[in-house]
C-alpha cells in the first residue's frame, strides 16, 4: 500500500504591509502584539498538522538559539537549504538535515518524513522558489495589525501570478489568520 503524503504549506507571520522581517532580518516585532487565546488555538492547531519543516540554513550551517524553526518547540525533522555540504546536526531532539541547492529534493525528503502530516515552508526565498516550482499546496498566514513600512517581504519578487482559493479566515483581537489553497 502506498504511503499518503501530506500538504506542503507556506506558513508565516506577516505585517499588514506584507513583511515577514524587518530590514535587518529581525522578527522581534512579532512579539509586540498580545495574542488572544483564540489566536494561540489557531497557531497550536497548525503546529499539530506539521510533520516536517523546510527552511534556509545560515552561512555557518549551525543551529543557534533564535534560529531554530518554531523556536525548537516542534520536534519534527528540519531540512535546511544550503550551498555546501554539511553533516546533519542533532539538537534538543530535532535532526537538522542540510540539502545542497535542490529545493525539490528537500521538499521530497520532508514529505517522506512528514508522512500524512504537513510540510511547513519557512522563509521568503524558500516559499517563492517552491511556489514557482508548483510544490506548494496551501498558504497559512498570521497577519499582525502592524505596518513596518520597510522590511523583507514574504512574496516580493515572486515574478508570477498565482491563483489562490480562500479556505479559512479567522480574526480575533490581535491577529487575522488566512488560509488559502493554491489553484492549479
């Protein structure tokens, strides 16, 4: 019997003006907004869906405090894109596997590891590459009521139009949660 694979999802917190980080790459602004219990419930439900993560590695290919996807709280396999080979890193019960220059390989490995759970894509470059390659099934955004005015956009530079179908929308005192299916 063939193993059923889960969805691949862009998962991000963004500002109302579409930025996922400030100009220096910082995300401290995410913690300036008090989350309501309903917001935490939405995020917790998403976290329970996730079976693996694909993101980008830092230049030193180390896993340092503040760099771990989901703060290291999700104990799922993590696949990090890099330009040079590096042995996997085990930290706090999570294995970080480095994949050299092949986003398709990273997503395929993550899907295999996740089984019927969701693969979460983190970061603008990773998300845009996967969207352009047709690898994304869904987009889950948590939008904060904040305008940064400048920063690193999640989808800036995508360079193509991608149709989406709204699946879910929820808005509470501190966040708006938007979930879309990629229309193929």
